[in-house]
């Protein structure tokens, strides 16, 4: 795709050299600069959103069943955020026609309910940094093992430890642009 755009620009440059006066060639370069400066990032973001939008369809209408959600304390004195241990079974809706059927547990995100699925195209904002996944394990061969960035098809059991900002009590489970489960966090005892 990039090669085609580059070849198109070279072709346009030669046409400009052949048929335009000197000020037309200057206007051509100013136009290319303006396009790259103002429309280029927007078009690149649009292309990436389409790509990841397709990838997110692997977990469209998926089900997530939380079997354990408990507040835990961590021994790290520097990290005062509330921590929770979760066990969840993620079951994708099987769709034989879907382009992407594999999904990565490491790409799951927890966001507050109502968080927009994508940041603003104009200001480049992204999802707020409300939750950090501290540990992620996948159930394999009868036990939970550290997740290694693999892609999976079908249902998977996961064990996670997450750290949240204080005051967060509800979260949505998100895979790229698909929200498919809501989680109510237990109340923490006052310290």
C-alpha cells in the first residue's frame, strides 16, 4: 500500500514537472506537505482502526464468567493501589465466517463503564490508565501457567491480578473495540 502511494506521488511529480509552471510545482509540494501534516495522521489512524476493528471481532458477543473476584494485598510497599485477583472463563461466539478467530489474552483490557471505545481522532487521546494487569495466567494442562503472548481459539480460563486506581468499583472487559463483560469489584476493608 505504501509503495503504491509512493509511486502515485512520483507519477504526480513528473506530471507536475511536465505540465505546470514553476509556481504550480511549488504549490504541488505545499499541497503534499499540508496533506501529510493535517490529513496523513487522520488517515493512518483510520486504517489502523479498521485493522484492529476487524481483529476485535474474534471476541464479538463473547461471554465472560467471573468465578472468583477477591481483593488481595500485595507485599510491594511502593504500590498502594487496590489489587484484585480474578478468575474468568472467556467464551467467544463461534463464527466460521469471521476473518479473525484467534484472540490474545494479553490484549484484554479493563476499562471503566462508559469509556469511549476509541480516543478522539483530533486530540489523539487513548483509554485512561485506570487499571493495570499485573499478572496474567492461562489454564493449560490442568494448571494455570504464565501467559506467553500466544493466540488462542475457543474458550479459555484466565487468572489475573489487576491494580486499579482508588475508588474504582466497576469495570468492563474490552478486547480492542469490543466490550463484552461487566465486573463489579468487591468493597475493600478500610485500612
